[in-house]
């Protein structure tokens, strides 16, 4: 019976892929099939089906090379663990339907067929999720390191004026790095005014604001002034709604305005040359 089931899957691979796509589209909360171009969806769907059937002919748990390449792609395209589990469930459902349509599964041999199918699909599911988890953790770690390296540097732009552009989500670990680099840079560069640019920070909540206020207080303790720039309208609305008090240091909506204000604070101004 195992051989019959295997041949049925190989003979109907196109039908299985098409039905799987339609089954996944029924889930309105999964956006991958809607937002990605049709050729990408077709390619990824085909690769998913091939991966799910790769161990049928080799009798191994899963094709490791194909699994490695596939997990890289699904992480790139933003597949979640939830999406992967749902995809495997939908694939299993399509296979069962096909077996019943072709008379491979009946009421008499259903138990045997389910056991054979489970012995194939369950280890495959475990291998895919395990490989996904390993690669996702590695990718997430590398992204955090890159983000820390790129977004926590104090840049001297004028004498006595420095800027620290902040990019991405600010958590406790990043806040500590920001604080260390900020204080070290202020002393080293002898900056009198520091501009914290939050243009690249997607969300400012109570915790983020607390870290920013701490950074501003630390800058004042070493004899400099801190200015918060890059406050977008939605960020301003969030700050007001949460009741966050930012009145102890200057704020501007753009880095450009902040720079003009910083020059005034250090007794200078920009003059157009005739």
C-alpha cells in the first residue's frame, strides 16, 4: 500500500500543488499568497510540494540540501511557524482527499493508510520546523548585531554639535548600548549639544520614551544638552496619548530644524553667501 500511495502522489503532483494553493488562499489571515507576485507564489508552492514529497523516493527523513535552501527562502519571504504548520495541514488534507477520490483509501484500510501517512508526514514536519527555527534564530541574531553596529554611533557634524541616529526597535539591551556610546562620544567629542534622531524608530512607547529620557538625563550630567528630533505626527500623538513627559528637553519634527536650533544654542547661525 505504501508504494501505491507514493505513486499516486507523484502522478498527481500538479493537481496537489494547485489544490494546496487554493486551500491556503481560503485563510484570509495569511497574506503571502495575496501580496507576492504570481510567479513567486507558483515557484514557492512548487518547491514546497517537492520538499514535502522529497523523501518518498529516497526513503530518507528529508532531503537536507533541499530543506536548507527552502528554509532560507521562506524566512526571506516572511513565512511564520503558524503559516508552515497550516501549509502542512492543508497539504495533508489535499493528499487524503486525493487518496479517497482514487480509491486508495477506503473505510476498510483507513487505519493502515493513516498510520503510513503519519509515519511519513510527522517526521517531515518536525524536520522542517527544526531547520526553520535554527535558521531564524541565526538570522535574528545577525540582524540584531548589524542593527547595533549601524544605529548606536554618535556622529560629530559641527564643532560642539553631534548627532546619534536611532534605527529600529529599542529594547533594554540596545538602550544600554546607546547610553554607553552616547556618554563616551559626548566626552570624547566635547559636544555641547546632542541630537537624538528617532526618525528610524518605528514605535515609541512608554519603555522607549523611558530609555530616551534616561539618555537625555545622562547627557545633562556630563554638561551637555540633549535634543530629540525626528518626531513624526503619529509618534507625537502616541506620546501625548500615553502621557509621556518630554518637557525637560527640546524637541523638533526634523533633523534639519534640530540642527538650526543646535547652532543657535551654540551661538551660531547659517548665513547664505551672496
